[in-house]
C-alpha cells in the first residue's frame, strides 16, 4: 500500500531558558467535534520550584493561536473530556477536583471555569459526560443510497438521565482511585447535584477505569487495580433523581482475566495492565486491554456475549419446562489479541460511529473505506500503528522521527544512546478518523493525516465517494469538517462541490431547508483549496450573508391584524414577488399591504448599513453582467442563480416601501443625473436578469438589450467596491503540498501560502487600508480601536461589543452571536490586528 499516514504539521513550544513546559506524567488530550484540541502540560517555574498545571486549547486550523489557561488544579490533571456539542470541557485532577470549562463570550480562545464538583483528596482515574441519548450509525453498505436518513440512521438509545418531558439531563460521572463513583447533574437553573457511592461493598484500589453507556440508559464502569494477575471488574451503575437528590445504584457484572496471564508461554511476562478502554462510549460490550512490562506490550480485545448455560441431565427430567429455553448468562469472550509488541505509550480510539454489521464490514473492505474501523497505538520507539478494531490486525504504520525502519540499526542505536526516545504520551483521533493528533514528551503537538483507504491506491471516483460520504456525515451532524479538508487535492474540488450539491438536491424539502446554509459553508471551504475556484469562495460567503439578511428583514414585517393570516408577511412577499414578474418596482409594490411594512423610524435608520449592502451588491452584479465570461471574478455565480436574484428582488421591494416611510434609510448611490430614479432602474434590470434564470431547467441567456443597458450603468452610477471576505490565514491551504509545516505556539507563521493568495489580493483590501466589520457593514478605520473577533473558518471580522441598542439590530446580531454565519467558531483578535 501507498502512504497511509503522513505528518501534516508539528507545533512546538518556544524554548525559554527560565520557565519551561514539561510534560505531566499522565499527559492527557481531548479532541472535540468542532475540531478544538485540549491538552495539558505543566509549567515549571525555576524560582519557586513549583508546577503550574496548564490546560491549552487550540483550533486545528490555527494551532499557533493557543489559549493557555492556568487550570487552578492543585494536583496533576488526569482527565480531559469534551461534551457532545464540543462547547464545554471537563478537567479532573489527582486531588479529586473536577472543573467544567465553557467559552467566555462564545470565543474559542477565551475559556472560563463556571461549575465543578469534588471528591476531596481522591484522585480521579476516569471521567465522562453523561450520554444525551443521541446515537447515529453510519452504514457503509448504504453509501450509495439517496436519503441521508438511510446512510446515517438514528439508533434507539436512552439518555443516562432525563428531565421531566424526556429532555436529557446534563452532567458527568467520574471514578476515583479508591473505588468511588461520583455523579454530578447540572440542573437547568445552573445548580449542581452531586452524589458519591462506592462501586461495590469491598472497596479496592482502582488504577485504571473507563466508562461506557448502554442503550437502556445504564452506565457500565470497568476497573482494574493495575495488576494483570487481578481480574478486570465491571459494574452497572444506575443514576436517578429522587426528591431533588441524585441517587446511585451499582451492581456487579461478570469480570475477566486477561488471556496473556493464563497462557503458559507468557504467564508472568506482562505484570501490569497499562490501558483499559471500552471501544466506544456507547459500546459497553467491547473492551480493549493492554498489558505491559518494561519493554513490551500485548493488546487484547474482548466482547461480552450472551451464552446458554448447559444443564446436567439429572436436572433436565425434574425441572419444569419453561418453553424449552436454556438459561442464559453473560460471559466475556476474547475476540482477538496481538503478538508481542513494543511497549505501548498511548491508545486512540475511533469516534466515528460506523456500523459493524457483517455486510457493512464487507462493503467497507471491498471499497477500502476504513475510517472508524482502525484504532491507533503509539509506541515507546516513536512509531504509531493503526490496527483493526475487531481483529487487531495491522492496517497502517507511521515511523516516528526517532525510529528507524530496520531492526538491527535500532538495537545498535539503543545501546549507543541511552537517552529516552521521543514518543507520544497522549493521542486522539479526529471525529472522522482522518487525522490523528499526538502530544509527545516535550509537549509538542503533531498532526498526522490518515488516508481513508489506509494507503490503498483508489481511482479518483472512489476517493471522492469516501470524502463525500464523510462530508455528508458532518453536514447531518453539524460537526466541523476541517479534518476532511486535509485530504482534498485541488483537482478534486470542482467534482466534490458538484457531487455534494447533487446529493443535497436528492433530500426532501424539509431537510434541504435545515441544511441550506451548512452546504453553502461547506462549498466555500472546499473552493478555498483550489486556485481555479477561489473566486467562488467570495460568492458563497456573500450568499450566506444574503440568506441571513433576507431572513432578518422579513422577520421584522408584522401582520397588520392580530388574527394572524395563514401566511406570514414574509411568505406573502415572496409569493407576490414571484407571481408578479413586472419590471416596474411600483407595480409590484402596489400588490402588497403596505401597513405590514410600517416600522419605527429608529429601526429603519439602524438598518441602513445592511440596506446599503443590498443596494451596492445589486448594482455591482448588474454592472459585471457584460463581462460575465470571466469566472475568476467574485460575483460571477450569482448571475445564474435564480433563487438569490429572487431574494435580492424581494429585498429591493421592501427597501422601496421603507424608503417612503423614511427616505434616509435608502441605499445611497452616486448618480450622474439628479432626476434619475436609481432604485427603479436597478429593479428593472434585476427583474430581467432574474427572469432569464428563475427556473433551473429553462435557463435562457440574457438578451443583448439587457447587456447593453448594463454596459451603460457605470456611466450613470458609481460602481461601489464590494468588501469581500479576506482569504483566510489558516493552515489548511499550506498543507496540500504534503510538505511538513513546522510551527511554534504563540507565533503566527510568516510563510505565505501557495499562489492562490496572490491572485486574490486584487479583491481584498491591502494592509493600512480601512478595515470593515463584515457583518454589521460598518467601517472600523485603518487601525481599529474597537476589540474585534474573527471567524476561525472564513476569517470574517466583526466587533466584539455591539454598538447598537435597537431591537431590530439586536435581532440581526443574535444570528451570529454564537457562531459565524458559516458555522465557524469566533476567536478574539489582538487589538493590533491591522
């Protein structure tokens, strides 16, 4: 097979003489579905000789922009866990303290600790959020099906605990070293209910533990005292709320002894159990175990089966016949085991909920689609293996910097250099399993790309299908798809965008409505990756902006009479504008009930910047119609997009009516003659263009008369400059050449990406030019004094604090307070961002 894994980038700490990052002994890291990675290091301070336990959070697209926070944990941090939504993080330490972190002001580089719980002085060994009852299964067998519902089906799964009305209750569960299980529930009012119970009557030391969930809403805890000669114990934990108090019940489940301890050849070879993990949070019936000695390890995979209990013949005559059913018991059976391996330093499990039925596995194998089927093992010699999660057979190998391919050199080297080899202390797979992050013993972060086919060479069509399947999965779940973009080469972009659109069009209308903005954001991020589609990035972002403005402005319209009609004023506006295809704006306006459009004067004035954008954009589009042969210019795709032109046309009508109420809210045009009615001129031309392409299957070319009129526009009106979004400063475009990129925490890379950015500078403001708030359409000046935030995905910039008090504007700002319009997270920008 070809190259299954390669290093995309590494990011390391600046070597400081005085205070330095040293790795915690149990280094931990966690990867969220929004592609944020959290990891720990300890800051050693030379003067005081004490350690500060740090938590670092990075976004994979800007790894150098690290947010480091002194966790306030007094002891070493033992666990980090993201919640399902990727917006909150739990940290637990060796003193029994658990803290819950959340974003301050919805900023990905600003975190605060709001609530927590503790079991005083009792180190936490396992931690998990309670299950929210949402579980999907990806069916590889159905990857050709048309509906997303078939490809990604919802699995019946009960939440660990529900509030009144079946809403899942939020909270976390932890296991401590002395054999206690503690559960904290977050009540909607922000209060925390905590309860602690012993796992079993005989409490014994718990060195390793893990938590999983069953479909029935129970919790399963696995524990080991660290010695392979002791059994691995399993417990069922039930959580309930009784009289406003949290109640925990536990019962013992069947236990197991690792097979390497009963195998005569290896009897005392592996004295310690070093890793104990359920294969997935929602698969309590499969567990992965690793036993080690100083130099070697062995890994086993076990599964819990229902088995019939054989009954002795003597009893068969006298026992009453219960439908001839054999009594059943649960028993752990070994599924697979590895041979002797080098010593394992870290394990990473897949988070992709791939369906494991025989047909799905067969199709995955035939089409070489392996995401979600491999788990990663890191070794002390610096290498990483990916092995199949069921058979534990090797699927891919990555040789670290320090490990050599030939064994002989290795042994010679070992004798010569007694120094420890660099290896991963903690590892995590991304949510689609296409990337792997490792933190090594120096606190350096390595980002590995993992090929979906594990290095098997596929034809282009099949490679595209694999990536498409995972893009659709992210579209349905709302997860971030950065790790898929790592695998997109420039020659795939055009095809992927077209295929994604085809698949989207096959869904039912309701689902299309739900996913309508997410697919636009996805297309934008794909188009960034090829120089031939770069101008379309601008169009897609403008389209997201248009959809948002259209929804906001329409939602401000109020029905005149309180007994609401069957359609909202916004819907009726759409209906009338599409029915009356007149080119005269006033004739369209006459058909609307103007009283629905009456708003406060201050409201209308506060919307002027958004109204101005609509007016400017329409003028820019029409003026660019005559040279439509050039797809490298932004705005090109709008000229054949009937739906968007229809939206602009509706907004022009609304703006025209509002202009009668308050003329100062109208868009300002610089015209050559004073008598010209610019709005109606633009409306007339826009309508003619819209009529050419309003029906997808009956597209016609704009006629010469229309093109001639558009040619005259620059002599009648001043064509505005459109402020397109800056092309992003992220890392993804620099990773396509498969050359390793070296980065440093806290230092933005000075390297300019590939040639794409240079052709693009024509559309983007140069440094030193006035900056603009892309969402409020306000000019911030060349050196802004206001604090701003920018989107981690599209680079859109907006002020952190709202300058407005008007409700209508608040309504507009609410649309992007948590995430950018493209779905990306916000990050605070340094004040000197110019």
